[in-house]
C-alpha cells in the first residue's frame, strides 16, 4: 500500500515544478489538472455526459474550456452541474492511478485539495508557497491572464496562509535548489516512517 501525499498550493507558487521534483525522487505523481484534460479530450469519459448537459461546450469532439467559461459566465448554476459530472470522473481516474502505482509514495497534485476536503483521504499533505509579490510576478509574467483574472482565481482559493497552516509539510519555492532540498527532506522523512512502521 503506497503512502498518499496530497500536494497543493495557490496559482503561480511552483506546484507543477515541485511535483516534477517528487517524480525525480521516485514518487508516482498524479495531476488533477492533467486528469481533467484527459477526460475532456476526444474519447475522454467526460465528453458524452457533458455533450448531453451542455451541447454547446463540445467543439470538434472535445470539451472546450473556452466554451465552458462562456457558459459559466452566462449561467450561475452551470459550474455546479459541470462539477457534478466531472468530479466523480476525476475521482475514478485518481483511484485507478493509486491502485496501479508501484511506488512507495504516491503524490496527488490537487490545486483545491483543502477546499474540496481531499486532505481526509491523504496520509499527509504538502503545500508549496512563495511570497505574494513573487506569486503575482510569476503569474503575470506568463502573459496568459490579466490582473483581474488572477485576482478572481485567488478569490476562489483558500488564502495561502490557511493552506500552509493546515499542511503537514511546507515547501518554499523561492529557488529551484531550495525547493529541491525540501522535497528531498520530505521524501526521506516519509520513507524513514515507512521503514520504521
């Protein structure tokens, strides 16, 4: 049975980079965002049910995120209906991954881990963080969203201080080397616990 580590953090805090570092240490890594992409792509499990509920959201056989954004903007109840379709499919994808993993540590990269109560199924949680100024700089430097869009995403997430306070492990991602050292420390600590159990 693998040790389940929930990995979370807010937008622009280096979660994806940190997840790769866990993979480099021999952990199996499941990514919630990648799972949604799989479910939305051609032949994905979400395409059929989404086509029934939101026919306009299907473009060239795939669920279009741009169309979903438009639909959610026009219909306040749409997000809840979308989540009711997608969340169980994501949970099935995650469970299949856990059951198929042969690593001693399975890292589950879940952006809204605490918001969705996902920490209850984990053996431990890790939160990545960086200063708010650095977070804002990273996100806006990508050039993929406006300041207003960034603020809206932040408003949907628990404040980072709350996530840090609730996490078992905290990984500061101010530099790659610093983050890597902390990831290695977390892995060593968990493996020591597994060996002693």
